[in-house]
């Protein structure tokens, strides 16, 4: 929600989505800005590791992927 509020405050048009396959692979948040998509996986533990889902990279070649943790969320929000 904070990313959605931030985009509104900056008056930027950003498409926000979630992504899930029939096999239950998912990405928590997808942002689409000017045709460029970035997927964000949110993990509570700063030690959590997540890799780009193969289905995501095949379906959207060139799309970004980032992991947001408890330690990095402030940077992610642009604070």
C-alpha cells in the first residue's frame, strides 16, 4: 500500500498487480511503469533468499525482480 500511496503522491501512473501461475508460483507485487515490469518478493527475514521464478523470466524476458526484506523496506519505499 505504501508504494501505491507513493506513486499517487508523486503523480506517477504505475500499474500494480500480483502474479501467480496455475502451479502456484507467485510474485507478491508487480509494478508496471511505462511498459517496464518489475516483480517484488516480500520476505520477513533479512536472510531469506528468493530467486527469480523461472516462469516469470520466461513469460516476461527483461523484467526485473527484487526481494524486499525487513532490512531493506525503507530503501524500497524511497525513504
